[in-house]
């Protein structure tokens, strides 16, 4: 058997991880031509050196721990809720996402009574019903899905007197800087959300009033100091502010019930924060001490690999690649506080619902603080030799000890799917939240029916609009009637 810290050991591990091998082979085709020749060999050499540096007792380049006390007996009798969201697309003139639902799967481990052991729930939203949000943006579906998942999670937390674990499929907090500039939701929108997500009318009213009170006293005066009174008078719900509010409600409720809240992020992403800000930062610090800052340039025959960002972006490395090759089965990486790119929350132009006027909104106050997005801790766990690591997230405000407990459960639940290596409950919730094709086809027929009725009644008079709708409902873009005129 090849030595773990040798190039041969790294190459042997790559043979057992075809997904990582494939990603490196893909990288070799995408990087600059000067890097391709020995890309795999040089990567194996670098990983071998990292492994050797990890074995140093004085100052290891990366600290990792072995999972202990993760037997099923440790979790006997726990009630666990798994949450995931699904999006449905309707084929009219093109695939447009119009349906969304969040699925939940709640299970009590060790319970023999089938009726008591498992409970399912799903909560639908039809996106066309919403007045707020900027629908022409491709990420409109994202802000709706995230809001729905947070409301669903809060509803589940409040529905159970004792809930030991709440696990979400995906990050606890997304890189929200991408979602600035959306038109705020209206009160009607929030009513629709709350009616779908199991909140009692009294609780729903309390959520709205509590948010609007905080918005008037603290949030909107920071975001829109000149027009915050108008925003509050119109009872609009700025999406990112409302997301941050729901996250803090989840933290508050989980504290009351001592619930472990976990985000489990599936592999395959291009995420590289840990590699850039921690692992490679230490590598370059060590290289400077040894006066070998050109190590990567010499290895790959370049002259621009002189900082962590360039090494990651120009060589195609990700956290998944590094952690796949540095962690062994049953191990997890050190815990770090994630940035989530909060520092990029700045300003954007926003219009209120049904208004053309736009104004500048300062999103920077949502970067932490008393009403901003909460801090998040991250760690990678290696479930099996043949699958990529899972990123586990917990809230920083709920102490680092929660991360160790979270990792135990993610590891144990994933062991029930040995070939997939992902928590089995999330796999079930994912399938349950999935919107079947028959449902989207039925909704497509309903849309076409209502458009057809409107056309026949003469309610749509615009000539060009009638032509587009006829083509959309009854024909295709290749139909003879719609051939080019010239």
C-alpha cells in the first residue's frame, strides 16, 4: 500500500475517487495550455507536500479530527426534520419556473410505530401570484425559494414541542450579495407565503407585525434613511431584510428548544473560500518564511501564481478537490467562520411594487449586527473514500460545540446511503419536494386555457400581443404562419 504522504499515495487515492479525478482531468483541459502537460502530476506532488505538512506536530498546515461517538445508540429517540425545496417549470413558449414547493420529512429514530415514526409535509407557492420581486431577473426564483424554505423551517420548529435536529438541504445562509436590488414583497405576498407554510393566522400576523416594527425602528432607517417612512407606510418587505429576520427567528426558536440546526451542502460546487482564505494563505506564509514564494510558478512553469486567489482560479482548484484528497473517511476539517461575501453588500437601485421610480438602497447594514445576517460556521466531512466531502454549516451564535454534534449526525445519516454518501433524510425530502411533470403539464394547460379564453373574449386587443399569444398557445416558432417575411 502506497504511503499516504507520497505522490503514489495521492494517485492511489485519486483512483478511488473517480469524480475528483474527472474534475482534475476537466481542469487540465480548461487551464492555460502551458499548464496542461503535467497538471495531474504537479497537483499530486503539491497534495503530497500538503499531506506531509499536515503531519507536522508543531504547526500542521491543516488540522483535522476523527469522528467519534457517532453510533446510532447516541441518537436513539431523536426527532429529526429534513427540509428541501423544489421548482417546477412550465413549457409554454419556453421553460419558465412558475411552481415552487418546500418538502419536509420528519422522523423519530427508533420509533417502531410507523404512523408515529414518519411525517411528511409540503407547501406550494405559485410564483405568478406574487406582486413583489423583480420577475425578469433569473434569480427571482432563488429569493422566493429561500424565503419559502426559511418560513417552512420556522413553521416546523414551532410545530414540535421537542425537535432535536433541523437539517436543510443547502447552505444555512446563501451568498446573498447576488440578490440585492429586488423589488420588495407586498403584504399580500407575505400573506400568501404564510398561508402556504402552515403558520396559524395569529402567528402569521405576529411575524408580519414584528418584522414591520423592526423595519420601522431599526432596519429601513439604515437602508433607506430618506424614505423609510414611506416604505413602512406601504408595508413592503425588502427580501434580504426579511430573510435575515427569518434566520434570526430560527436561531431564537432553536435556542428555546435546544434544536441543532444544520445546513448540508452537496458536493460538486465551485466553492473555494476555505482554500483561499485559510489553507493556501498558510501555504504562502510558509513559503515566504522559506524564501520560496515562487514554488507554484516553478512547479507549473508560470509567473503569476503568486497568491492564493490566482492559484485557485487559474488552476481550477476548489475546496472539494482539496478536502477530497486531504481528508480520510470518517474525518472532518477544522471549523472556520464563513464570510458568505457579506462585505460585498453595498448599494443597489430598487423600485417599490408598481412604481417606476427607483432609489438607492444601502445593504451594508445587513452585514451582521443586530438585524443583519447571522454568522455561519463551516466544516467539511468525509463520509466515504469514494465520495466527495460534504460541507456542514451551523450558526456561529449557537456555539462551536454544535458543529461537532452536527457533523456526527451528517456522517451517520449519510452512511445509510453508502454509494451516494449524503444524509438519507435529505434525499427523501428532495424526492418529496420534487414537482412531478404531470403537475407542471396540468398547470401549463390551465395557463393556456385562461389565455385562450381572454383572446376569444377580445380582452386582449394589442395586435402584436395577440400574435405572440396565439403562437405561444397553439403553435411553435417554426410554424409556417410565422416564417420570416423577408
